[in-house]
C-alpha cells in the first residue's frame, strides 16, 4: 500500500525526533511528550517485563535462529514484533495509540524470504501478554514460557516456519543490569536477552518442508529514544561460539564521526561481562551490492579483553529485508580465534 | 551590429504583419491542439484515479456478511489471526448540515494497495490521521464538513467528491456503528497457509471482484482512444509548426542574402535568428496553452460526465491547471519550432551567398531532396509492414502507427507530383497545361501544409473508424451479455431453491447462471448451463450460427461455443465438442466474447444439471419491469444483503453512454484538427502569394484576368486538398486497422471487427474541401483585387 504512510510511522520509531535534550529530564522519568524514560537501576520483574511497556515509545521482541537441515545445510530465521506508541499508554479498541508491526524472514545461502505485518493495539489483532506469555500479530505467534518451552511461527506469501524453542540457560542482562547506553550523550534502553534457546521445527520453502534444528536468541528491548540525532544506523552482532560462549555487540555509526560501540560477553553458564564504548572493534572488510547499495557483509570483530579476533561473514550477502523500512539481516559464520555462527543486523545503509 | 541585425530581422515582421500573424497564430493553434488534448487526457486520467480510488474495493475480493448489512468487528480479528490478510471497512451515509455524504471508515495499517483511500492516505501522516479524529475529503465535501462537524478536515483532491474518508474508529462513532463493520477487503497477496474461511467465519461470504472487470475494460478502451488521439494530434501539430517556421525562413531568404552581403557573419545571424525564434515560440506557445485550456474547458464537461456515468461516482467537472500539460505545450512549441528551423537554417547556411532567393530556386532545392524523401517514405512504410508481421507488444503497435504516419506524410508530395504530372501529360491547351505545371511548381511550398492536412484527415478517419467499430461491437455485446435487469449473487444463500421459489412469483423471467470450470477440447474452459428463454433468443448475436440454433440447444441437441474456444481448438459449426463426459454435441453457434480470456461452451440447463447434479446456480439473472421494487423485495422480504444485487441494466446504460460521449469528444477534436490543418493551408498560401507574383504576372500580362487567375488559384487548392483527402482515407483505414487489430489486441487481448463508414468518410472529405475552399478564398480574393501596378512591378524590378 502507501509506502510513505507507513514509513512515516517507522521513521517516527527510528528517529524519535532527536530530542536529546529530553535526557536532561531523566530524573523526572518522562520526556516532553509524556513517554517514560529508561532509568538506571530499574529492577526487572518477571513475568511482567516479558510483556509490553506501553508507556515507553518503542519496544521489540526479537528472535533470530541459526538452524541446520537434515543434510547440514545452514538456515536462519528471524521473527520480530515491534511496538511503537503514538502516545503513551493503552486504550481499548481503535482508540489505542499502540501500533504493532511484525517482520519475519527465512534465509539460506541462496534464498532469502521476508514478510511484514501491520496492526493496531486495542482490538486484539496484535499484542503481547505477560502471563501466560503470548506475543502475536495476526497468525504469527511466540507463546509459551521463555524459561521453558515456547512455540514460534510465521507465514509469508512464499514461506512459513513453525518451531519449538527450549530454554537451556538463564536470562542475560546487558549494560548496567539491563540499562544499555546507546550514545555518548546518554541515550539508553532497557535490554535483556534469552540467548540459550535450543530449537527444533519445520521451515516451509517453495521447494518443500525442511525439518531443522539449531539455536535461537531472543532480544527484549524498550526505550523512548533509541538513537542520538547524528547517529545514522547500527551494526548489531549476536554470535554463538563453539565453546558455548556468546557475544552481543553493536556499533552505532555517527555521522558526526566516531562510532559508539557496546558489547556483552556471555559465558556458557550465563555469567556476563559488559563492555562500554570502545572495547569492541568492528571493521568492515568487504562490501556487497545489495538492493542498489553497498552493504558490508564481511567484518573483522575484535574484543581484546577476551582474546577475540574473528572474521564474521554473511551466509547470504543478499539477506535484504526489502520491507517498508528496509535493512539487512541475516545469519553469519564466524571464523578466526573463535569458531561459531550468529546473526547480523545492519540498518541505515542508504542507496546512493 | 547585433542591434542593427535584430532591427533588420524585426523589420521584416513590421513590413509583413500578416505573415507574422500567421506564424504566431499557426504556432499557437498547433500548441492549442496539443495542449488541449493533453489537458483532457490528463484530467481524464486524474479523474479515473480519483474514481478508481474511491471505488477501489471493486477491484479487490471482499468478504461480506451473508445476512444483513454489517458484521461484528470480531470477524476481522478472527480472520487476521487465522492468517487472512483482510482490512475492515465501515461505510454509511453521514449527515453534515443539510447534505448527506458517503463516509468510508478504513483501517490505514492493513488496507491493501489499490483499495479505497490508499491514494489519499499516501499524502497524509499517520499520527495526524489517527489521533485527531481527522476526516479527509475533496474540496467541496471538506467545506460542508467544516461547517457541520468539529473534526479537523484534510482536503485531498484525489478523493471522489461526496466521499469522506476517516479512520474506522472515527467512522464507527460518527455512524453510530461501534464494533460493527460493513465488509472486509481481501488483500491480493495472501500468506502460504490460512485456515478455511468456513471454519473461521462461517457467516461471511467471499465476493470475487469479477463484476467490475467489464467496466474496467471499457474505461481502458476510452483511455486508449484518448492516448491515440494525443499521439496523432502531436504529429499533426509538429507538421504544422514545421510548415509555419519553414515558410517564414524561406521568405526571409532575400533579407538574409542582403544582410550577409553587408557583412554580418553567418553564425551570428543564425544565433540571432534562433533567439528570435525562441522568443516567438514562447509567445505563441503561451497563447496556445491558453487556447488549449479553453478547448479543454469546453470539451471537459463531456469527459467528466463520461466518468461520472461510468463509475456512478461524482468527479469534479472543473479543469485544473496541471504543470504537465503547461510544460509539454511550451516544449512542443519551442521544440517544434527549433526542429523546423534546424532544416531551414541548415539550408540557409548552405545557400551560396548571392543565390537567387526566388521561389523557383526553392522548388529546385526541394526537388533535390525528393529522392531522399522517397527513400525515407519507402523505408518507413516497409518498417511499418515489417513490424506488423514480426513485431509484438504495445510498443510495436505504436511504432507501426508512427511509421505509417510519417511514411504516409513523406510519401504524399511524391504521390501528388505523380498525379499532377499525369494530369499535365493528359491535358491539352495552353492554360490547362500552365495550370498543371504551375500546380507542380507550387507543390513544394504547399507540401508541408498538405502533409498536415493528410495527417489530420487520416487521424480523423482512423480514430472515427476505431471508435465507431468499438461502439457497434460493444453495443451488441452488452445487449447480449447484460440483458437481465438485475443480477443476484446467491453465493451466501443456503436455500437456493427457496430463493428461486421467491423469485418465481416476482420476476418475469429467471436465468439461473450455472457454470463449472472444466476442460473442453483439452483447453481450460467454462461450461455454462442456460435456461433458454426469450432473453437469449432475442438478444444474442452470433458470429456464425445455424438457423435453429436456440431450438437445438434447448432440445439438448447442440452446443454454443465462444470465439476463443472455436479459434483455439479449431472447431467450426457442425464439429462435435465433448461438453461433458459422455456428452458430445455438434456446435450450432459461435458467439463473440470480448474480454474473456478462456473458452466457453453453453448447453441447455437440463443437460447441465444431468452432467453436474451437484452444481447449483450461484447467480441469477432476473428480467423485470420494475427492478427497484424487486430489489427492495429481495432485501426487505427475503433478507438478501443489498451488496449481492447488481443493477446490471444501470451498468449497461452507463457503459453505452460512455461511447456516446467519447464519440462526441472525438468528433469535436476532429473538427478542431481539420480547422488547424486548414489554417496551415491558408498560412502557406498567404506566404506563397507574394513569391508567386513573378509567375502569375506573365500569365496576367498575356491576357488572363485577375478574376480568372484567382479562380484558378482556388480550384488548384481545392484540387490538391481533394487529392490529399482521397489519399488520406486508405492511410486512415490502415491506422484504424493497426489500432483495432494490433494495438487493441496488445492492450486488451482481443481483436475487434473493423466496420467501414463510407458516409462518414464522404462527410469528412466535404468538410476538408470546405476548409480548403475557405483557406484559399482569402488569398484569391486579394489576388483578384490586387492593383495592376503590383503585377506590373514584377517586370520593372530585378528580384
């Protein structure tokens, strides 16, 4: 439909008006429009925090999974539910200011399929409930227990998947106990993950149904100001290494110069070490032409403190999410000081 | 020096005001024709888009309540959660002050592409639309709303007038229909998996969007007609501008010679002349655009009425100034003028500095180009032939048109030269011999104007033939296919026998429409079972049929097939077709079936029910004298939703009126094109008049009176116009053939029979002759009244 209409909505979500000054009122806990602001020292409480936080402007439930077919063929899947509030709070029916959108994708070395859905809160078309946990938009679902067993499903015009996720480890909190700083000016979000899912299920692709097994990673994040005004996009890595350790790292690119990086080293038992700006170094090694633009699809990622120096390469360089707001997201293969696999998300790469 | 040169150039116009006038008026008229057609075209397109957007759901499948006017909103949620990509719509009449508007409530996040309001939504932002209970409407409805409701109103001209668009929540509140929706629009792209409709929402019915396709095809043809006319008028315009500029330059040859002899460098002279030309072209183009606006304003109410009739939706009948046709008009004037000047300037620059600037030298110079022109004409005509045989696609169709058009125009002077030479060879006597020879001598000077006339005539013949052929074919087709007054969609009716019993007493004739999709002669096709009554017998026209076709079909002894099936399977009358397993019947009739992509066969209802006992009629055609009463009875007494009843008679009336109005617009444009062509003849004659004095003066000196000479001048122009008109008819018919058999096939996928309209062509020839007569009479009148001294001067002056 009208791409402009929807992209306005998403631009609203991505840019949030660049109100960096609002951070100055952080002590009051709200910004100029009445949205709640992330607070350091927030004490998470579950299951409530698995659910929606309608007083914050944006929020997501973000699942990526690295899978293998019966013959070892690598696959990846993505399931994301975004919430974006036009104003704080929730209301019944069409009055609800909450807008939801879902993104789903399946990727192999040669195929990449993506779909999106839109919906309004308040009517039951889309939403998240904490207990019992259910996140849905239309017929796309994530439901069950995030520390036990949950089901994940989505369909597009030419693909579908239906998998079961089994938690094999604890929840993990990024930054300072889940308060994750996003820029030198102090923009931040509440951010935790469940990176220890074991997955089993079925992918449906045009060539038929494929039974798959693998691992999945859930990210939960909410905020009211994700980016500073000059930040043009991000490169986000979630890597799982053969020895059971994991790394979450991101690089926020700044048009004014100087990138902002952040990372969390997750040991196999869930013990975390947070790293602030500068510890993680991510350097593009090779770019691919994707959807008429150059996107880095091979990276060198270094975290000196943990002796990490790896090359991260896209399984499929053409994993372009050609949706209303386009971005790159796909499975990656890790080699070098550590072997493994993971997911890479890159936003803000504009076509010339 | 520059100023002096400019002064000299300008002084030419001061001394030849008539010529200046003809140049400016010629350019202005050509621009007017072009921009007028463009304006009508642009306006029509914009109006289509608005109307199509307002009624866009007609082109998408819909889920409607099986009973009643609305369904609970929960159906929307249930269907979405079962994988159905649907979007809710609530619709109703909204009272605002003293008027009633149509309020359409939509859900902006799920509304599919091409649905109502998607064009308008593209121009607005979500937060404003959702949060402030905003209404969107066209300018007129917006004024009404502002006075009557507190809601903010966004004006959007793309919304059909009388329609208001709002968020579904706002609309439900304004219509007092909280939690209810009127229908669900089904997105054309659906996910891989979804639960069956009957399981999720058993009380809704899927309504396929096929009902709108007939109207869609009709509008497409109207559109094509306008596009073709815009294309043809552009070509005519180019020729006219070319003629006007070319002649103006030729006429100033003497002055150029003098200026160059005085020492003005050639390149500076050419730059200054180009500059002068651009200024003139902009002036004339500006006037032309204003004229075009007037033309469009006069013709546009017809176009607006056409669209209103077609969609049953209000379309603003006022013209909006669109930059597209402003710019294209000016570009046409300047571009055409420069293209025309290029050849004239090139020839000027190649002319020896002291060459005679007389008309004869010009004719000789043109004569040299004749072989090149002949080669170009032959090449273009051959290319047209080659493309017709080998080309494919709409582009090839239009390329054939272009080749024919240009090739025909270039071939005209050659054809005329041959005819005039023949005339000269066969004539005896001094004066007739001189008449023919002088006509030949004049041909180069008039050829551009005559080419314009040829193209105008050919375009008229071509477009009239196409439109009339369309009209005849479709009238017949609509009469036979939309013969019933009402159609009832019974897909949502459980007890169809009860519906039939209900209808039995109320309708004059019931035609259950029984059909299955099947394979006939190895091709995908539809088999229809028809209850043969007076409707079929009276209305259906066959491309080929046996005498007692309906009796034989009614008795179950024969079958009728459509043209597509007959052609593809190579079946003719009398051949046997296996209509169903164990049922092979001879073909007794073949019908035209315009727009249907697949084959079709029709057997009697009895045979159909025997072959497919499980199939029951999903639609009924109803004959009645009072469709409104029957419709009301169906809704009020039988409880059928009104959206299931289609007033087919109204659709037919609209469809037919489209052609009447298209025709009147085409006719008006025809007259205008001819008028412009006539003006270009007048212009050429006026320009030639002065040059021709040296040729006329000796004839006059030998005793032919000025009156007689003037008479001969008129006769010659009329003769040339007649020859051109006669040559234009085959060219026009070729154009029509390309439009009907190539462009139409590519654009719509079926070929229309071509009908000939000799009377119409005769009328056009008379009109052309009248135009030529009118164009020739003023120069002739001036010649007859010329002071003899002017003629005498020819012998006194060295020219």
